């Protein structure tokens, strides 16, 4: 980018986790705007790359290495907006080790940026609706909350979400506005996401179709028949990040929290046959199979996926690039309802909504267009 072009851009974003579900959408949106220049940070580049623009600059960086982080980020003096949509998944999210590792990552990045980026306007953090709950027993299965943003923290177990919010409060010290965004079940396309629902669903569907297996739902009957979790389209979450970072009447140096959810509730029972039809699989009369565990049945199908990739001329991926079978089992056997309220964003004028079924069908089309699935 020439110096002249740099001067014409009013906003300079740095996206940590640019190859993830929401990071990709953030970058796509911002590089379409003439007033934005974008730095994308991830440990490894996206392959094949879909982000091509003279306004976009990818920087590979291991944020757990403070020396590498300082070397690569301290020269980015023009950054005005930070979007933190990454996390370290080495340890379970409700452990002290996870808190320490994720805090170290963000601390390394902020320490490298804050002293140099004199025009920093906003930091946008993404966590999730697990902010409101503990995933360790005992569970209060009968009590249904529509969690609002001011719901008190859970004190029973560590949560790295809290550690990151506290770190922002400490590092920014009332000098820079910041926001935190809490999506539910994310829908998007990436080969670099640990909890990749769309990848898991589509790999499962492709294998069922290839082997002529029934497309069954393995989980609990409650998760099958009742609304249990909010969907969050990556497009909506990305738009909400940008909205909160640029809308003057929602900016706050004390930090603003926002649930980032589609809106209308859904049940797997009502949308499963439509998803099956979209994927071209055999949807049986009895779709619910309580004793079907993805993590027990699917790991042995890795070679099948290799055949599917080869036969359909898809981008070379392994099952692990796209699917997480333990995640599907946990999701479809969730021990309590995790539903959020949209009241706050609605009242502040963020009106974007998606029906979850439409989100899923849209992302199936996107993954097909990207030659990730048949």
C-alpha cells in the first residue's frame, strides 16, 4: 500500500484470528469499505486464500511468543481498531491453564500495540454465551433464563472469558472504548476453527450420502425437541463487531457487553429434515437416535472423507480440519438450555436478524462454493 493510500484510509483494523469463522467475515466486510485498511493476524495463512485486496495485509504470528509478537506488531502504529476473535484451545476452556494461556496471548498483543498505536479508538472482544454458565455439574436443568448481558458471573469454575474482560479493563484503563460480543452456536465457514459446527455437520452429511447411511440425529430427546441454544450467523456477529466499534452512542470506555445471536429460536427436530434434503442424504422416518454418538461412529470414516475429497475435486482437507465429533456430541447432549436475550442490541438499534435454518442453508452453499464440501 502506498503512503498516499494509507493517508486516505480513516480506519485501520487489526483482526486477531482472521482465518476463523468470524475473523474471515470481518475481513471480507472491512476490505470492501474504502475507508478501512486491514491487518489480519493468525498463526498460519488461510489456504487457499479468499482475502485478496491491496487494503489487506496478512501477518503470521504466534501470539503465545512475546518476542515474535512484539517484533511483528510494534511497527503497526496506524491501528485504530482491534478485533479479538481468537482463543487458545490447548486446554479445556473452564480450567485455570486456559485462563492463563488466553490472557498471555492477549497481553502479548496489547503490550506490543498500546504504546505505539496512538490513534487507537476501540477494542472489540469476542467470547460467547458460555459466559453465563458453568459446564461442570451440578446443573440446574429446570430453571430457564434468557440471559441478559448484566447477568452475574459464575464463581464455581474458571472461565477465560472473564480473564480477557478483566485484562481489557486493566490495560485500557478507561482511555479507549471497548466492547465484548457473546455469540451462541456459530455458523460460518473455516478450516481453522476448533468448534466448527457447519464443518462437522457437512462432513457428517457427505459421509452419510457417500455410504448411503441414514442421516440421524444423535443426542438427547430434550435437545432434539426443544429450543436449547441460540444460533449465531458469522455475518451477523461480524456486523455487530463493526457496529459497536463505530457507532458513537454505544461506545464506552467502561466496556459494553452485547449478546450476538440470530434472534428467532429453533429446534433441531423441525430443521433436521430440511438440512438433510439440502445435503442430499437419506432422511429416515425415525431421525432421532438417542444412542448414536458421533465420536464413536465417525472417527473410523477418515478414509471415506479422503475418497469424497478426491472424487469431487475438493480442496484438500482432513476430517480434523473441518469436523469435531466430540463437539457435536456435547452440543446435542447439552445439559441445560442456554438462551440469550437480544433486548439490549435491539433497543440500541442493531436490527440484523437471521433464521437459523436460513443461516445453515446459506453456509452449506458457501462451503460448496469454496469447494470444501460436495
